[in-house]
């Protein structure tokens, strides 16, 4: 049985390539908590906007879509996926990871009214669950400022580029190191300079530098920190 109260929430924020998704999923598994990938939520909304041919300038329509989003996140251990994402009853787990969506998420994630709806939905998800690990960019700062355990995971830029290259190679995608580096640099910039809900370490979050750590080591450090805080 878990030592931690199931009503507790854990926030894990960090940039792309920091190892945050795998770590969050594994920590959730270890504690018997639910896992919520908020990046997948912004990605699913972006896909919907693209599929419906809505302009990224049409903030009103995008806000409307974010209000009525029919989205389910189902944990899975199949392949490299951490969750299956069901949008309007259809499995879009792979589609939301495509380059087109990755490049366009920023247009949706910068809209204040969209973020307001997403934050509401994310809080509702946590309140309906018996213990959750929620990962994203603004979880410790905006979505769950009162979370009992908060973590911010990061790694050196070079290490994050290498991880992303490996991930893409495993999917059979051929990209150069320069392309990956440029892409990460731009994503960091948009994530950190967004006016609402930017990527930021909460003052009371624990910083974990994963550069020279394996996933197992990071998971152990996160759970170990939680255990120690109970003493
Ligand atoms: O975690 P990810 O790379 O799948 O997230 C995709 C994008 O979604 C990310 O570049 C910014 C946005 N995002 C956000 O704005 N707020 C969050 N809480 C999570 C993700």
C-alpha cells in the first residue's frame, strides 16, 4: 500500500526533453496514482483546430472548442506511449505527436481564455481522482499551486537534444542534430516567454537535474524525496 495519501496531487513541470513524461508516468505507477499529461491536452486541442480548418487567429472559436473538449486520457504500457488519447471518441495518440501539431501548439497555448478553460478542466480532473501526478509547464505555478509535492525537472540543452534525436530515430524519423536543436530552442523560447502560464519553476518546487541520471534514478529521487518529507 502506498505511504502517500491518495487525495494528494503531485506536480511535475519542465521543458521538452527533460524526461518529465516518462518520469511522471513511472512515479504515478509506483504510487498507484493517476497520470495526467497536460501537454497531450493542448496537443489534442491543436489537432482539432487543424482538422476543423479553423484559423489560429480565431481565438473565439478555439476558446469555444476548448470549452467543450471531449477528451479522455487512458494510461497504457503499450510501446513507447505513456497514455492513449481519445478525442471525440477517436484514438489520436499518434496524431498529436506529429510535427505539424508540435509546431502549432504554441498558437493555441498562448490564448489566455483557452488556458483558463484548460486549467479548469485540469483541476476538475484532479478533484475527481484519488491521487494524481500531473505534468506540464504551469502545473506547480498555476494549475495546482497548493500541490503537496512539486518538482521541476530539467537537463542540459545538449542532453535534451540527444534524447530527442534518439526518440525520433526510434520512430524511424530522419532529422539532423541542428534541426532538433533549433526546434528545441524555439520551443523553450515560446514556452518561457508566453504571457500566460509560462514554463517556470514554482518557488517551492524541488529542482531535479536529470542530465546524468537514468529514468530509474530520477523516479527514485522523486519518490525518495516524498518519503523523506514524511519523516
Ligand atoms: O509536454 P508537451 O511537449 O507534449 O507539450 C506540448 C506543448 O503544449 C508545449 O510546447 C506547450 C504546451 N503546454 C502548455 O502550454 N501548458 C502545459 N501545462 C503543457 C503543455
